[in-house]
């Protein structure tokens, strides 16, 4: 949840995109450089740019190697939906109900603690931060150890359980929910759990599980954000210690006495050290305060190190790759957590809006009777259901062992954009001028509603990363062999009207032609669950077909633009966004089939129909508008799952102190 001046600390550089190397003159492909690095060189990029971007791309490849081929990106549900001849709906139906494991009592106790403090107005300290006593009580309840293995004092919760729980916690207080994600996903828990030695796990995890040492992750620097190769913080070995020097920015949850995962350079290679910060600042370790609108209830500071001593044994060393591999690994969990938290945040908005629209009258009638307002309620509920769907789907994918990179990007991008739209277009507009009074939930939290668009990667940058991940295997399989063959023959680029070129490339072109013909006649078998509404069946069919057709469009882009594709960012984002929205439609439709609450099904139909219209560029029909109004009326009469116990704010804010 930490951020950088030019986006998130987890931004993927725009140049980290898949480009078609096919048929570039005298191409030379080495085993040392990554596919992207070589393609950038061939495309005319500078040596430094190609090398830096290649280093980040190599980190991504090393993360991929942590997973079996069956669970890697090329075999993930979304990748298969785009590139394979046919998909079974079961590949998208990861909606297994979370089992009632022993972790539920930890979760319920944590919810009770926060709910009590919110009710007593004791959640925050005098500086407006979550109070230390609250953090300690949560530690005693087991909150900070949910994602830590039992052998180290944790609860060993499934990630799908954790995500579902974060939605519940965010309904009470989103900051407390966010801190669990920072600590468990992008802080020290995941890096130590995944990359630590048995000795390191035994040394660090018990205190992380108990909350004796909360954790954060430090990556962003004054001149290094999305370009992680620009990191200047160094660790120089002196005997059995490293001396750390440098500065970090936007470190969420950092405070004296806590644990920090630090990305630095050791002998000019990226590395990650686990730092146990002292109980007080000193000449070797200082916090740097700045004004920050978002995350105002959490500690977020810069950190300066001057000859700060760290034992050599505190370095995390992955089996493959370097420190950038570790930095990349925790991203997916953080993105799913953001999606789950957004679902809770929007439930809070809905809980505050329903009483207001029943109370507020215009021309003698409550505004909740107005079709316009009911449409807003229905759309907000639809966005909540979609985020619930994505969080559960991605959480189960991660629990099944999938890397889930592209799926988790979809969840993060859609959730953060939905939260922004819900806050401004539904919540603020419905409350009118009162939304800007001090003490109103919108005015007090507007930056919390907007900032998630750049947490864990700015949305459009992530869509470029989605495009890159979707195209990489196709490029390597079909276009790289053409480049190699042309390079070996010393030819400039293929001319399909030249007999010699056709003969040289006969095998490679035949393989590509077979794939192309197969995609032209592909047939997607849709297996609709029996309970899905007819409207959702129609949406699921459309989404599956669009995903399947995307392969031909993407491949045509690669043929057309070749090495210049990296500079066609707007087109790549447009295609990636269509894939994102189609995925949301398909996942939400299938999720609705598992739900017994008819309000959830109606809300799912509303959001899927809306996203379909966006993809088609069509206007809503009268029937669709009536469905929105009817769904809004149902929400007014019966509420929505998960909002009954949310404490609501005052209906009428005072106009003066």
C-alpha cells in the first residue's frame, strides 16, 4: 500500500511490454539477456534502457520459475481463455466456499476489537493514527499472524479466507484492514515465508505473527519508483555485517521498533535485507515526515540510513534471481487484498447512502423514490458484487498454487477504478454539498477513495503489464523462430512475396498458419450453471467470446507493429482494458451462480450489463434501465448483504461548529 511520486512503488515500467521481434535484420539472440531486453535492443533502444528494463523483466521470469508449469501464467485461466482453442467454464469457477477452519475465531475476535474501539471512539490516538493499544489487542487476538504458518505461531489461513475477512474488516475500518495487507502481503511476512531459510523463519516469523514487530517494505526512493533498477541505497559488507546507506520514501507502517524489508544494492546487485529497527531513532536511522493526504491514519514516512548495521544473516536469497524477484513476488497478494478492501469500503458508502436517500426529500418526496438515485444504488451494489467475485476468484487461484499475475492485475485495476467512481459519481453526488462538510465520510476519506488507483501499480501501467504477460508466450513460440531464421540467413526482414523468403520460413510460417486457422474456427463450449439468470448467461457468453477473439487481434497487432509495438501504449491499453472488463463480466456471472441472495444476483446482472455496454459502445435499453431502478428499489427495501452492522454517520451534518 505504499506509493511513489510517479505512481506506486510497484509500478511496472511502460517499456516492460511484449514486442514482436519477428524478422528484424541480423538479429542476434543470446541466452543471457531476456526476451524483452533483446527485443528492445533490436528496436533501437539505448543499451542502458534495454539493460535496465531487461533486469526487471528477468526478475519477473525468476518469479515465474517459482511455480510449476501447470500453475504458471501460460496455464492460468485468463491466459487460456485468450489463447487456447477452447476453455471449460470450470477453469474460471474458483468459487469454493471458505471452510470453517479454526482461524474464524481469530477473525471474529479481531472484528469485535475494532468494532468496540470504533464505537467508543478510541481507535485512533491523539495524532490520528491507529492507537498502539489497538494494535496490541489485535496481536493478542492473532490478527497479525493470519498468514503465518502455525509452527511459527500463526493461523495458517487460506488466502481466500483472508481476502473475505479483509472485506469484513474494511466495513468497520479500512485502515486496519489495509495494515493487515501491508504486514502480511507486501511487508516482511511474505518475503520471509517464501524466501527465508529455516533459521530466518524461526528467527523472524514468531514476532511477526504475534505483532510484537509489525512490518513494512521499503522500495521507493527519491529517484526510483517504477524503475527499480535506479535504486541507490547500498549495503556494504564489513565483516559479518552490512552497513546500509540511503533513503527510502512512502514506507507505510514503518515506525521505530518494527521490522522492515529493505530493497538495496549489494555489490551492484539488487538485494533484500530484513531490518529490525531500533526502538528509537538515532544517528544511523531517521524517519522523515512529510504531508500526505492519503493513509492519514497509518504511519507513512521516509527513512534515512547512515551506516546502519545489519547482520549478514538477514539477507534473503532466492534460489533463482535476486532482490527484485523478492520485490515482485508479494504483489499479487497485495492486489487481491486491495480488491477485497475496496469491496468493504464501498459497502460503507452504501450503508451511509441508504438512510440518507430515505430521509432526504425533494418536492415532497424522498429522493430514494427517484429513478436516478435508484440507478446509483444499483450500480454501487453491482461494483461491490464484482469486487467480491474477483477477490474470491483470485484468492482461490492463489490457494490452488497459481501465480495468478494477470488475474490479480484485473482484480486490482477494476477494484480501484470502481472505488473511485463509486465515491465521486454515486456517494458524493447523492449527498450533495454535505459531502464536503468536515466530518462527512466523503470529505474525510476522499484521498483514501482515490489513492488505491496507484497502490500496487498504477492502473494503466498495470494494463500494459497485463498485455505484456498475455503476449509473451505467443511471441516466443511463433515470432522468435522467424527472427532467428532470418538472422541466420542474413536477411533484413521477410517478404512473403519473395520465393526464397517463403522457402526459408516455410516451417515457421506453417506453424503460425496452423495456429491462425485453428483460432478462426475455434468453438468455446459454455457450461452455464443452472441457477444463473438468463441475462447473466448472455453476459457470460459475450465475455467468453470476446476473450477468445482477442488472440487474433493481439497477434495481428504484433504482426503489424513488430518492434514498434512498445511505443503503441495507447492501443495496448485499449486492448488490455477490454480483456479486463470481459474477465470481470465472466467471473461475476459465474460467481452469481453460487449465491442464494437474489439481491446479489440482481446486482451482478446490473454490473455485467453495464460493462457489456461499455465494450459494445451501445446505449442502455429501456429494460436495462428498469432493471437498474428495480434493483435500487430492492436495496432500499431490504438492504444489502454485509452492511447491516456497519455503523453509519449522521444523516444531517451541522453547517457550522
